[in-house]
C-alpha cells in the first residue's frame, strides 16, 4: 500500500488513535484495580491490627506479654497463614514478632520498623529476597499509659499475580481489539473513499473526444457531492471552450482556403507569364512557395478540426491494414528514390482493423513522409505491420537524424518542431505528427516514438483489431 496515500494515512490515524485510547483505558483499569486491591488488603490488615490491640494489648498489663504471645499464635498462627505480626513498645522494645512463614516467602527478621508511631497507617516494605509486604500499623495506648504499635502484614504476591494476569489479558485483548479496529477502519475508509475511486475512474475516461461525459454525483450532501458538481461544472466550461476553439479553427481554416486558392492561381499565372521581369518572377515564385506552405498549414488545421469534431470514422469499415500500408509505401517509393532511400516492407499476413481507410492511410503517408524528410541520402526505411495479442501494430523505422530525448515528449504537439530552421527548409509545419496522433486516438489507438539523436527513429502505431474495436465501442457506449 502506498504510505503517502490518503487511505493509508486515514487508517494509520484511526489505528493510532484507537491504540492510544486502548492504552489509556488499559492504564486506567490497571491503576484502578491495583489501587482497589491494595486498599482492600490494607483495610483487612488494619482490622486485624485493631483486633489484636483491642482484645490483647488492652489487657497486657494484667495478663502479661507471655499471654499475648500465646494468644496471637493460637488465634492468628502467622507462620501457618503466611502473615507478619509484630508488637513494639514506643521505647523500641519488641513484645512479639512472628517467625518466618512455612513457605519462606519472606524473612520476618528483615522487615524494617515503622518510621512513625503516632497514627494508624499502612505501607509497603521490600525485603532482601525481592518480596514485598503490605503492613498496617496501628498505635494503641493502654489504660496505664503505655504505648504500643501493632503491625500486621501480608505478602503482596497474590495482588501482584492478579495484576500480572490482568496485564496478560489486556495485552492479548487490546491486541485483538486493535487488529479488529484496524480491519474495521480499513473497511470503513474503503467504503468512505469508494465514491472518490468512482470519480477518479470516470475522470480517467474523459478526454478531448468525449467531453460530454460527466462524473458521477453521489447524493450525499457532503463535500464529495460538492466536489463532483464543481468538477462537472468545470468540465462543462472546458467543453464550451474547446468547442469554441474548434469552431474558430474550422471557420478560420475554411475561410482561408478560398483566398489562398485565388492567390495561388494568380501567382502561378504571374510566374508562368512572360510579361514580368526576371526579378519580379523570382519574387512571385518565392511568394508562391510561402502561399503553398500556408495552404498546407491551413489544410492541416482543417483536418485537425474535423478530427476533433469526431469526423474521423464517418466511413468506418473493416479493411486490411497490411495491404493499405504496402500500397501506400509503393506509392511513396518515387519520393524516396529521389533521395536514394530504400523502403522495405514486412507485412506477412492480413491485419484487419476497423476505421476510416482514408484517415489511416494519411497516418502511413505522414509517417513515411516524415521518415523520408529526415533520413539522409542513401538511408533506409523499414515499414512493418503485424499483430500482437488483440492489437494491430504498424511501425515505421529509419536510420535518419533521429529525435533528441528532450524533444520526444513534445513531438506530437501541434506546431512543435525539433529544429525550426531545418523544418522550415524541408517544408514542415509541425502538424503532421499531431494529425497522426489525433487519427490514432479517434480510432481507439495510440502512437509512440523511440529514438536517439543521430541514430534514427521508430514510430509505432497500435490499433485495436476489428473484432476488438467493436467490443471497445460497445463498452464505451455503456
């Protein structure tokens, strides 16, 4: 998955937020349970300390310390119950201290004395063997004025075991919840962004030839609906601008054809006439060349305007592209022979495509004419037509001057010329390859170039075969 995509970032933020929330929740649960268990354990130990004080220490002056010791061992059995009990006078004299428990979970002799004797409190003490005790201390003063501190403690191990099991449960539980949450977040984000995918898919199919197509509008009343409506309005404005541009080019080229035809006729008469001086005839001949070049530009613009208007396949029918290419190459052999250039063809079998035969012939003519212009004398041109999968492939390869790498991305743009001085000398206006691209696009195909400066060029045209062209049109219609 692309880590910079909106989908990944939404899932990452969603998962990260849930993990933080789950960690905070787990921390609160852990802290709350720990506090509850410790306070409950402290309360129980404090009740026992008070019980010892009120029932035994209160009468210690009458019964004596030995009686207190016997009673504690009898009632509480600290060695058997794994408890710690210690009775200390305010003077520091120990009246009673329980022995180590039978399971030896702590050493009673290493339990520190309390820091204060004035009030009831509880504390946690660590003993050298790594164990921890919770000890409740309760101060008591007898009727005779003697002060004692009763300490009752127990190991923290049961509480720690409960907390450890809670940590394990939270680790597995939170991990499972995070995995489920991420999966749910992925489905949620995927469903939320599905309208964006549909909009992107529809936008990818909109081109100059189908600007009437619009993006789907999800009736959700949110930002996506407003975005779709705004994009459709933009496409409508773009369609109007393109149509106006196409009408202008078509009208201008159409209007220019008549005066250019008249000028060409008048200039030809002046050049052929004997009543002009030689200097005037040379000037007229030069103007005639420029008029003819301007006429070719106008004809190219007129052809492009008709292609943009969707007139490329008015006479669409199946035909053999291989036969068309071979016959066109034979017709252009005379032009190549004038420069000593040889044209070889490779079309071993029929390649049936569907389209306007005259327009696709123009593709072959333009590519061959381009190759002849920019291939030096004695060069070679190879034309081939074959099939690859469900595609007809026509290629024109030469060993001419080639196209620089930096110019290849612009070579199919209108009026683009690699070397303007060279193109002007050879009569190029920068429209031939643009017309080729427009015709190929109108037939559902494409054209590309592979070249290196000074090492020749290879132009490749790919068109759908006749049976595939029908399927593509049907799919496009749906």
